[in-house]
């Protein structure tokens, strides 16, 4: 049996197609995994203080509110 190449998401209440996506190839998935491994190695070399600063910068630049435990 052939592997599917497309995946269609259906709107539950209307049963109409919402979007159709193309499945990645094995080669594309392998590349994504290799890129993630490289990125993780680079990220692990970043100090905790710098990671925190990067995270805070991201939340400000994307207008994400930091919740405070009240």
C-alpha cells in the first residue's frame, strides 16, 4: 500500500475541508531532525542568563504577556 502524500484537516461541525498539507518525505524529515540536533547543541552552549534574556526578548517582541502568580 502506498504511503499518503497529503493530509486534509476537516472542520468537525461542517465536515468540510479546512486545509490540506503535503506530508514531508523521509529525506526532509531526516534533515529536520539533523537541524534540530545541531540547534540543540548550539543552544546547550548558551549560558542560563543568556537563555533567560533571549526568552524575555522573545516575549516582548511577540507581545506575549508573562503571567504572574497572584
